[in-house]
C-alpha cells in the first residue's frame, strides 16, 4: 500500500513530462510535413552532373 504513495506522484510527473515534450514537438513543427522527406528520397535526381558541377552538354 505504501508503494502507491510513490507510484501515483511519479506517474503524474511522467504524464506531465510526456505532455510537455509532445507540446514542444508540435510547436516546433516536427509534425508539419510527414510525407515530404519520404517522397523526396524516391524522386531524387541521381544524374552525374546534378551535384558534381555544371551540367554536361549532350
């Protein structure tokens, strides 16, 4: 029974901490664009001249 005096306040503090971390992540824009980076990887331009320098005339 005495363990409840420790576990209940500890769980309240843990829930409050998780809520603060979630609130911070929402406010800082962590969930703004969930699909953009995944599509950017799939549609990446892997041509040799894209990163190394000027485009090669064809």
